[in-house]
C-alpha cells in the first residue's frame, strides 16, 4: 500500500514551512511538461543574507486571487498599549507594516513563541465597520475585531517578493 502525504514540510531559517501537496505536484508538473521557462514561476528560496539582525523568517505566503506570493519576515521589537493607528505608525517607523490576518495565522503557527500570550493588532480593517480592525490572540490563535481606539500590542513584518 502506498501512502501519500498531504503536504511537504521544510525547515527554513528555523521556521517550519508547509506547502500543500497540490502546489508541489503542480510546480513539478510545470517543470516537467513546460520546461524551465514555466519553472521560473516556482517560489524561490529566501537567502539568509536577506534577513537583517533580529529578524525571523515566518514562512511563505502563497499568492491568492491573482496576487503574487511572498516571503514573510517578522521584525524585531514590539510595542504595547497602542491604538490601531499608533501601532501602524510604529510599524512604519521601523520599516515594516502590521501583519494582515492571514499573515498573523502564519506567525502564530510558525513563530508563536516569539509573541506574548496577548492580543496583537492586525493591519486588516473590519469590512463591516470602518472604526474596527482585526486583532489576534497569540495565546490560543483566535482572531476577533475591536474598536480601533482600544489599545493592544503590535509587531511588524516585511515582505520579500518571490
């Protein structure tokens, strides 16, 4: 009997990156059938030299709805007791942005130990009301939206193109 894995996991810069088997098979078939030109579309590995002091590689964010995929990097440092706007300003001041909801899920899965068991602002505004934004609890991984003038912790990320 043959067992087929549902995903492939690879350690990259201390983080475990998991890629669904369909993505691996599709990439392999593209290389075999269409040659090297198609294979250039495959995600390229990150060079450790691209990481700055104190940064942590979080993993690969696969493209969605026609968007390009990218590598996600967690920047060093964090702030607490900041409103959403203050948190966004702080992240920009250190050369990053607040992670979106999808990125926060990846951060929780791959670098959860880098966060306190607390709520952290996301860069994602609520779709239903403009005075709310999303946040994630890194003690359990849950996400919820809250008033932007409430105060929570924040971490910043940067994105490296594939």
